[in-house]
């Protein structure tokens, strides 16, 4: 079970660390509207993975007796992924065409920018939270003499 736990954490952290590189590349080489069409589906996959990984990691941690922080942190991070996907990103998708289309206005653009910043903040929080989760489980494994 330890191998599954570490694979889930590694994929989660790796995906969240690689995504900004990919997003910057897309937005640096494509028009913003097109880059959003490329980046959006990848973000949806990351959010979905985070929600599932959070639930599975919490269950594994509980089953392995790893303590409250190791049990609750992945659940909270998974919930943040769900909120970002179904709340923030969904609203961005609803107003995206109004911002980049011919009918765009400054009010909608301001809302878009606020939501985008919220999305970045959540993404950063989840990434840092998964990094903390690495430390929590590494500390547990080091106490138990596991490698």
C-alpha cells in the first residue's frame, strides 16, 4: 500500500509542478484565447485527479494509521480541487467568450481576472499542500524505518 500511496502523491505533485511550465509555454506561443482552449482541459484533468487522489490518499492514510493530518490534508486538498473545477474554472468558462469576444467589457474582464487570480491561488495552495503531504508521509515512513 505504501507504493500506491507514494505513486499517488508523486503523480499529484509532479502534475501540479509541471502544469505551470506547460501553461506558460502555451500562453507564450499561442494567442490567449487559443492557449486557454489548450490549457483548460489539462487543468480539468489535474483537478479531477486531485479530487480522486485526495480521497484515495485519505483512505490509505487512515487504513495505514498515519494520523489526523495525513488523513485530513488530502481530503481538504481534494475539496479545493473540486471547488476550483466546479466553481472557479466553471465560471471562468462561462464568461471567457465575453472577455475575449467582440462584446467584451471592462466589468467582465475584471471578474475574469479576479477568478483567474483565485484559480492561481488555489492551485498554488494545493501544490504546497501536496508538498507538505510528502513531508508528513516521509516523516512517518522514516519513523517506521520504511524506505
